[in-house]
């Protein structure tokens, strides 16, 4: 049995090696063709593919393409992010960030509504202050994927600008806007020697620091898509102080530990040996020939090719994205990244663990590969303190929400969009009604609010995949909106709670956070009920009075009060009464104190001592 298993593993390894050699040959051939094709040949191939497609397509299809909106071709032919934004009348700034390890990253900023281009936004004293939102793209993409939509209303960055946000969009090292370094040339292997580790340790951390310094803000909200969410999970888990700089992390189509690819052959090949990608595509950028196919193929053919690839690898139908949207957006879909970053993902898939890159990859049959002797560090995602809102698709094969929630902190909120696939969160026809409300409500609930204050308001109700309806309102369309909350100087009253006594979880949070809360402006939503104010335990005032009665010569007795209540407390430290009430146990710095009710004492020395102390107090 063991020999059969060994033979099967070896056979799979040899198959992976043979397939990698074929891929390597094809990739090299395509690269040579790409470099050697002159413009006349490229135009010839484009025209021939167009004529062939029109000849094979139906008359209805040709009529539909003839009625194609002009905005589609304008978006498809736009050269960069700034041009895409200008098509809809928005002014975009370009910024360049120098990371700590020498890479130059391109950032884009949308901070102005139409006609407000001369307004000073987040520029210090005398400027208009706006909450900041940062958006990050997915694998093999750049910032253009956020703004290449055919309608302004379906473009999330534009809608955020209209709602008064200062929107920033980032780019990973190596892509179209970040293909430069002060240390290495893009033609060298050293330039492309990066994976998600560098994205987390350097890029996300440095980008957020740059944005906050530029806008003079103390925190921002993060919206990520696909790998952009994985980079945030990783960065927040290894940079504890980064959690204080993010108000909320909204993860669209979140990615952490995918189950694998839909095609069983390719999936088995990649899981058997992730490093086979290095043999297939080299140590630099992956799929660099994609730009050539985009250039020489007629756009509808290129769209069909992309749809077939997505169906083959991930079983996505792309039926929620219109043909016109595909023609406009697919030309902006691909951007460069390192082969190593893709290998990193296949290591994660193979080991079923959201781990750091394994530089010391061992053969599957090696004894050293055993976890007993060698273990790759995981990203400690349970340590994340930033509020997390997951919005995932019910038909997204890359998301296993149960596995993801087990690796995230308990305050994570998860919301499913039925029938949505991965790319639908960028370009689906109804994204503005199904996804945008989730984003807007999360921003309104968390942006500009302390993490500690959020935990105080929600107590222990925030859990993975479920948040108590006492603090969240679910509207008929399934959208999530916060209950309006009002807090002032550590005091609150509840007019909406069903029971007269406060919730024990809220009481505990209050006692462990004795400092006064800063004043915060309440927030409301159109469909929300009247504001709720949370009340600390009513025993606090009574306990304070008890503390004064038992503080020695400074206290004044009240015999009638003792007769009415029937009990008094004695304690080695009267502070326990104020903190925990009668019968409470307080563990302080270096000591423990116990408060005991007189009605529970037996006829012992302790009772006699208690009575003597009681008479002394009453005599004063």
C-alpha cells in the first residue's frame, strides 16, 4: 500500500515536470513572437480576427455590436486611470510613494466632486476635511479596475466621492503604475523577487502611512477586493499599530485560503508542486504575453477567451456582467505581477493555511517537510482589532466563508450576496443596489469612531457571521445598517431595552473601561429606529454610597437606611463595592478583595467582628 502511494506521488511529480517544460516552451515562443511582431502584422491579425468573428456570429449579434454605446469603446481605449476618470468628469491626482525597500508605488486620489477641483481637501488648516477611504485591487490587476464601468452610478469610487469621501486607490509593486525601483531594474530577477509577504510587511503599511500624512488624518477606512483583502488581513495581523489607523476594513470577495481550482488536472498539478510555475513562467513577471493577445485579437474574441479561461479554472459563468461591460473592462483587467506571488497562493492552497511564503520548499516525501521539524509561520489573523465586514458571493468558488471565519476575530461580520461570483463585485449589473449599500452602511457605522467605543456600544454581541439584531438593523432588501447610538461622557440611558437591568455583557465592558468616553456625534440612517442610549449598571450609584458609609470617620451613618435594606457589606477593600457590588470579587493590582453580605454570615468570629464594626459606624 505504501509503495503504491509512493509510486503515485512520484508519477504526479514527473507529470508536473513534463507539463512545466511544455508551458515553458510555449511561453518562450509567445515572448519571442511578442517582441518580433511589427505594427503592420499586429493590425493584420486584428483585422483578420475581426472578420472571422463577424462571419461566424449571427446577424442579431452583429446588430447588437453596432448599437454599442460609444462610452464602451472610450473606456476600452482609455490609456490610464486619469483618462478613465476624466470620461465621467472627475479630476484625479497621481502620487508616487517610495517604500522602505526601494519600490516606487503609484497612488491615485479622487477627492473632489465635479466643479470642486479648486477646493483644498484635507490639506491642513483652512481646508475642507473629509473622511478618507483607501481602496486596493486584486491579483494581476491595478487601480483601473475600480473605474472602468460603463455607468457612473455603478462605480464605487465615484459614488464615495459624491458622498463626501476623500478616496485613494493603490497599486501593488510590479504592476502598470509601480514598475520601478531605486535599487533594481524591472529586467532583473531581483526586482520580481516578492510575494504577499512584501505586500503585507511593506506596501500596505507604507501606503497607509503616506495617505494619513498627506491628508493630516489620524485614520482611514480600507476597502479591498480579492487579493487586496488578503493583503489587509496579513498587514493588520503583523502590524498591531496599524489597527489603530483603520476605522473599518471592508472586504469585497475576500480571499484568504481558497479551496483550489475548479479544473481537477490543473488543481492537482499546482498542489503537487507550486514551484512548477517558476519552470513555466520564469522568475520575473507571470503571463506577460497576455498584453500581446489583447493587442492582436478582436475585442469580442478576447472577451470570449477570458470568459472561457475563468470558466475552465474557477467555474465562473460571468452571467451577471453585461457584454458591454466586459468589452469595456476586460482590456483593463490584466496587469503585471511576480510569478513568486502566484506561487505563494498555490502554497497557501496546497497547505490549506494562510501562511507566509515558504522559501525552504521541501519535496513532498522529504522528512524535513514534516511539521514536526519545520513549520512555515502563519499570518496571525485572529489578532486583528480593526472591525471587519466581509461581503462575499454565494457562487464564488474562491471563498469558503466557514474556513475564513474560523481564522478571523469574533467581531467579524459576514454578509452573503446570493448568486454573485468573484468579479461581480467590480462590474455586475446590479452591484450598486446589492453591494454598495453594505459598503455605505459599514462606513457610516465605523468611520471616525474609536475601536474601543465600538466594543463598548456592541458589548459581546459581535460574532463571526452574526451580530445581534439589538445593534444592527436588517432591512427588507437584506442590507445591513447600524442602530443609531448616542454616547456622552460615560453615561447613557436605554429607552429601548426590553429588560429593566442592563445586559451583563455591557456592564462588564463598562467596568473594564472606567475612563470617560469621548463625546461622539450620533449617526442615523433613513430606515433606522430612534436613537438607543446604553446605560451603565444602576448599582454603581448605590455602591458609591456604600463606599462612603464604610470609609471610616469621614462617613456618616444612616440607621434608617440600614434597617430598610436589611444588609450592609464589609470588605478588606471598599473599592470592591464600587466596582462589583455586593458579593463581588475584585482582582486588582497585587491584591484580591471580597465583599460579603451580612445575611450570609454564620455565627462565627467573622460575624461578631462585622457586628462590632457596624455598631461603630452607627455610633458615629
